[in-house]
């Protein structure tokens, strides 16, 4: 549990707080309970600062997550120093939490806030959120894909090409696009090139089908010392369900990487 000098306040008109902007895009909203709980547990373990907004977003308390009680569908949050703001929060019908995980903004809303005791101290307890938004403000969060059993992107070739599809290896993936190794004889990753109906199998999640556009290419050196070309490709109007699948895959991959 931590305390800081200024843990509550009233927002001024020029405070850089965004509660209802386009960042709450449905493409970045996670509904899977296991994924939500995993994200919140990671934030708790890192003792990451959490800002709690209430009173129509005009008041806030700086706090932290103390416990995730999945069996009761509840979350325990540190109590504030200023009792006036604590009481205002307890009267609120809805409170909004904004924090971050690995430099990625996380936002969610909870209700049924109550006062409780946790490890001998006052605390708040709320119902766990049914969904949360996890997105970076400016760029999509990219995660390096496995080198053992790497992800593959299958790209349909023109009808007159008897081989049917070209398969290339992914280096990383995000909700915005992919990076691949450019070494296939039948595919030219020239900037601007567009490939439609590409397929990427995400283990334990499913297969995404997307149109991609090549944005850039440059030389890189792999971990084994070999040099190759890397092509950065952006998804074109990726459907919301495909966004959700990639989000889920990234979360699962992060969990696997942390466990090793």
C-alpha cells in the first residue's frame, strides 16, 4: 500500500483528462473475464498508479489496486487520505479508473463502490469491470512473436500462379499491422503494395483474415547473425472482431513470456 502527497482533487477546465474521447473505441475493448483479470493483476503486482474519477468526472483520487478477488468478482482499491473525496466517491453511482500497463492506457468503469477493511486499513471495494479498454495513445503496441514455431502469414497469389499462396514469417504483430521477413520469391514487399485476404493463425485464439499494405522495408540482422529484409505492413480497415482476436493473442503471449 502506498500514499502520496496529493491523492485527490477537483479537475480544472484545462486539466488534460479525456474521459469521453475516441480512445474508447470498441475495437480496443476487451470483454474476456480471464484477460481482464490478468491485466488487472499485472497492474496490481507492478503497484501502478491508478486515477479514479467520479462526480461526472470532475473529482479524482490517486490510488492503487490492492487485491483482485475473482471468486467474488470484486477488486479492492486503496483508500484516499482526503475523507471528503472518499465520501464523494462512495456516493457515486459510477466511477472510472484510468491507469497503464506496459505504457499502454487502460480504462474501465466500475459500480457498487463500498468501504471495507483490508489488512487492517480502510479501503474501497468495487465490482470487477465487465470490460476494459486497452490501447496506446499514439501507436499500436507491438509484441515480438515467437521464434520457435513462429507465426506465419499466408498471402494469396494471383490466379495464374499455380502455387496458390505465399507464406512468410512474422517478426511482430499489433492491432495496427505486422512485420514480416521479406524473402519470398513470389512476393514483392514494395512500399504501397496491397495484399488482400491474408491469413494469420493465432494459436489458441483463431485465424484472422485481413488486407495489408506494405509501408516500409529495410535490412535487419536476426539473432542468429543472418541478414534479411524486414517489411512493415499495416492492416487495412481491420474488422472489430479481428482486433479483439489480436488483443487476446497479445495478452496471452505476454503472460507466456512473463512465466518463462
